[in-house]
C-alpha cells in the first residue's frame, strides 16, 4: 500500500456554495504532506470528508485503504485529528480532555503525555473555558501526538501558537516522520511547510492547482529578468512563458517561467547582452500567485 | 478579586499558561462614559432579536385573543361562568395551577385566569433570555471583548439588554389589552391587567440583570433565573391553596399579579408598586456587581480542575454524564421540592371542603379521597410537561455539541455516530425517569399520613406513568435532530403546542381529534381510576419509532453546524 490518502474528483456542495469542485489529493504513506490554499479554499471541508463527517457528493476517497464514510469507526482507530477550530468542553480541564480523547482512541502513552505537556508548557489543571486560543490548540495537539496511530490529520495546527511553540511543534513532526507516521498538515505558513513537508498540494476554490515535491514546485515558479541589450529586444514577447514584459529602448524587464528561461536567454544573447540580472524563483511567489488569483468559490 | 480572565480570543499565544489578569482598565465605575455605545448596542440587540422577540410576543397575543374570544363565545352568560367557577374553579388543582378563582365570574377574570401562569412564564422567560443573551451570552464566547475594546462603556451591554427586555414587556401591554378587548372585556381593566402582567416581566428583567453577573456561563445564568421563576410559581401555588401560609403569596411576583384583581370592582392598584421596587433593587444590585468584576469573570472565580481524567470519563457515556450532570442536579432539586410541596398541599385540601357548596360537589364527585386523587393526578400531569421540557432541553444539547464543533473531535475517534447519540439519549431518558421517581417519592412523603409507604408506592406509579408521553417529545426531538437538524428547535414549538392544547383545550372546547394530537392527552389517570396499559405501550412505541427514524437520519447526514 503506498497511498495513505487518495482522493479523486471530490465534489461537495453546501447549498449554493461549491466548497469542493473536483479536488484531488494523494498522500503517500510515511510522508509529511502540506495542504495549502487561501481561506475558504476547501481544506477543512476536504479533511471532514476524509474523516467521514461529511459525505462527498461526487468523487472517490480512500483512507488507509478503507472507505472514509463506510468504515469510519474502524479507520479512526488508526488516526488522530486536530481540528482547525479547537472547541473544548468549557467545564473540563485540559488534562481531562487529553485523557478523554486519548481513551476514546484506545489509550495514550502516559510517558509521552507527560513529556508533551512539559514541552508545550501546558497546565493541564485549567478549565478549558479559561484557556487562551494557543493553549486550547496545545490541548488538541498533545491529545493527538500522545496517541499511537499511523496517520495524523492536522488542520492548521499552529494557528495561535507563539514562535517558540511552533518550533516545539516542528520538532514533534520531525520525530513523527522519523518513526514512519504519515502526516497531512494543512497550513498557511510557508516556512512551516518548507521546513516540514516532503510534498505539498495547493488548492484553490475547491480544486487542486499544484501538487508535487517542493523542488518540483520551485521549478514551476517564474524568474524575473532585467537585461540591457545591444539592440531592441523584438520577439521576446512572442516567446511562450514570458509575462509582464516592459521594454524601454534597449532595456527590458520581464517574468519568465523557469522552464522557459533557457529559451529566453538564447534569444537575448542572439541580440547581444550588455548586462543581466535575474532574480531566483521563490516559493513565496508561487503561493502568492495562487492566493492572489483567488476567486470566490463558484456559486451555481 | 481573584478571577481568571478570558485571554483575548485572537492574537499571539502566550508563552506560559495564561497570564494573571491585567488590572481592570482604570476607568472609574460611575462615569457617564461607562454607558457610551449603549445606543448602538440597543440597535444591534433589536436586530438580533427581530425574530425571537416578536415570536414570543405573538404567542402571548394569540393565547390572549384565543382565550378571550372563546370565553365570550362559550361562557357569554354570567350563569355559565358562575357554574364554571363553582366546578372547575373550585378545585385545589386549578387554583394551584392558575391562581384563585375570585373573579372567574367576570368575562375578563375568566379570560385571564389561565393567563396568570402562562403569561408570566412567557414574559418572564423572554425577559430572562433577552437580558442574558446580550450580556453574559456575548461575554462568554468573548464577543463582548471585541465590543468593549471599541467604544462601548462598562455598563453599555447590560443597559442595552435591560432596555430591550423592558421594551419587550412594554410592547406586550397593548397586545394583551387589545387581545382581551377583542372578547368584549372593558378597556380599563384590560389595560390594568396587561400592565400588571408586564410588571412581572419587569421583575424578571431585573433578576436576569443580576444573575448574568453571577456565573461565567450564560446557561447557568438562565438556569438560576428560571429556577427563581419556578420558585415564584410554587410560592403562589402554596399560598393560594393553604390558608395557613397564604402570606407566601406576598413574596412572589405571581402572587402580586393574582392579588391585583384587575377585574374586581376595586382593583388593588397599590400592588403595582412592589414589582417596580423589586426591579429597581435588582437593577442596582446587578449594576453594582457589573461595575466591580472583570470582564468574563463571574462572582464565583473559576476553580482549577483535575490534572487527569477520572476512570468515569473514559468513553462517550462518561462524557455525556459529565455534560448533563450539572443540569440534572438542578432539575433534581426542583423536582424534589415540587413533589414535596404539591404533596403537602394535598393535606390542606380540607379547607376546600369547608363550605357547604363544595362539600355537595365533592359528594357528587365521589368524596374527599376522589378530590385529593384528582388533584394529585392533575399535579402528575403537570410533572409530565415539565419532564418533557427537561428531555427536549437535554436532547437539544446533543445538537448544541454538534454546532459548537465539539462533536467533531469525538466522532473522529472510533466512536460511531450511533454510540455518540446513544450516550446523550440514554443520559437524558434515564434522567427523566429519575426526575419522575423523585417527584413520586417526595409527593408521597409530602402527603405523609399513617400509610406513607402505600402513598409513596401509589404516587411513584402515577409519576412514572407520565414517562411515555414525555418520551414522545424525546422521540420528536431526536427525529428532528436526525432529519431536519436546522429545525431541531422546533421541538420547543411542538411542546408549546401540546401544552396549549392541554391547558386551553377545555376552555376552547377543542375537538377531541385536535386534543388527540398531543401525547399528553393519552396518559391515563392512574390514581382512583382503572388503568389500562395500552395507551402507555402505544406511546412508548411511538417514541421508539420516532427515535429510530432520527438515528437513521443521523447516520446518513453530514455532521456540522449547517
Ligand atoms: N457547513 C457549511 N455550510 C455552508 N458552507 C460551508 C460549510 N462548510 C464550509 N463551507 C464553505 O465552503 C468553503 C470551503 O470552506 P473550508 O472551511 O473548507 O475552507 P478552508 O480552506 O478550510 O479555509 P480556511 O483556510 O479559512 O480554514 C467556504 O466557502 C465555506 O464558506
Ligand atoms: Mg479551515
């Protein structure tokens, strides 16, 4: 079995909002998979479908080789989940919530529980009502990380955590990866994804727009080029993959898909290059591109 | 004051566990700027209540107009009213439930007789809910923080909630008065009664302004205020049925209302003063507390909990028990007190048999024992309605868990939907049975006498016979949650309809087929009658079928807020 999660063509309609619109997601066993997309893109909805809380209108999903809707209870023995909005029972203490969720999942490791409480610097005696947002998040994280399972599904697990705690979280995920667990990590934080994830999927308006390793994605980004030429750079505009071209006399600036860089340079040198600066591609740019072009979810 | 303060809902997490509360902003308690923003908050509150409040007021108006029109229609002649006053009006059960029947001989007195209880419950509850919703209800989830951080003074939310609740009561005055006048009741007494009724709502507005300061949870604030409403009812019921303790009436806003006697030749106008004094006193107390405490805090500071879960809290049932137990404890106390009070009232029934006319009627009805039994049966039927309220409330909590996204982490574990739902249903149903046992037990103890054991046995049976009808309401609630989750609060509407059918059925001379719609119509009279088990079995089967349909629906539908 090589895929822990495999979803194809998921569609989910909420009234007139099409939250998922043919979404694909494939997470290999043992990898840490980043799941990105702007607000309202459908990340949490996808996760709820994978947990069998929502039933997809169309498409197929396989989770740990089972059907997430039909086999929900048996599959849930093998996974732990941290929701995007952690809501706890106001009258229970953090320690009680951790134990309860752990026991529901079939028990948790007391040594690990204690260790995680220390590392996350969490007081388990406080009533959930009195926790701050970050501390509520920690309760859910400790409950999930202290249980022994194959798959971790984490929906924006670091929202509300301070930078120190983000680092503790990152260390924990590295450890999980080493011990062979699969992690689906939805996030808005690029540095977190770069540091932790083997592969990422980017979704927008309920559709997957990019998926691959970080190296592959870098490849998809654009390089910005500024050149002083010997003559007018005619014909540059005709090269496919060149965008935002501005030519003033012999000077030109443009953006080019990294795969087309070669072709652009060949053309420029044929004219004659006096000076050339190029800015290396960044992932940030790629993400921003997908985030910016965001349109509201399709309404039927 | 040591208290835990809610950390900001948003913004960076704190490094260590929550910090100690920052000292309250140095704004002084009394300044005018403490009320800044009240106008905006009133408009916001009116907008948020634009559906809820009109529905409550609409129900009140409908009840009034139905009552007055049917009285004019069916009891138009003074003779027919006098006859009713001599029969139904003279039984301790109806006096306990609705108040003394002094003025039942008049059109207005008869039209409003049953409104005394229904009207005060409606106006009392809506006042409590409105105040709590805009004060503690906003404070608990941290919404108020957002508002107070903007330009809104310390007392603005409390003032806005109180103003909207008072306005609701003021609007009820012309509605009730016009409803009565539709039945040819004179304008003066109609407005007088409507005013006295609204003043009861004023008292509970003041009370809610106080209870909203006491606890950190709005549920508890509502609960305490509603419990006081129940006590006010009990005090009046006891005072009106037992002459030795009739002074209890004077302690209760409901007592003030029934003794005001709008339709007597000389109404006791001075009885309009105590509610206003009570309102002012309660408001002063509420504002004093509001000025002294931190945002988010209650009077009782939150205590630390256990660092680890006990063995009891290991599964869905343990969780459901934990979530329901506080509410059940409150209800248990209420039922024990109610049972004991109503049981002991039955001992004072001799007073009723004192007059010659009543004695004759009693003979016709089958003697003193029959009178007591019919009173106790009536009481038990009342308990059935209250238990149904408990069932609907605790089952809707299941839906509340879902909409608050607290069901999600549980359902993401190996706990299936059916087991999750079963945990809540089991706790609710066993809780309801337990409450009826308490009712029967304490009614038997209160009844006392030489054969307490026998009385307890009889009354336990009579109390438990009420369970199947109440369970039908549980079935309805589960069916709604499973099939029409967005409409699950409609369970309250149906319960209200059934209560209205039961309470006003005879007054409106409703068709038997209409009365049969209510499950409570079918509960047999256990005391002093020959009991057939068939209706109880049928009711139970209906309840089970409804629950099964709901659970099937729950298995097939999406889990979530919408
Ligand atoms: N229960 C629901 N009813 C109606 N619409 C919903 C429901 N749940 C989600 N949506 C809509 O579906 C879309 C996707 O929402 P989703 O929560 O999956 O986004 P997300 O990617 O998790 O966003 P974020 O980054 O803000 O958490 C949004 O437009 C949202 O409004
Ligand atoms: Mg989300």
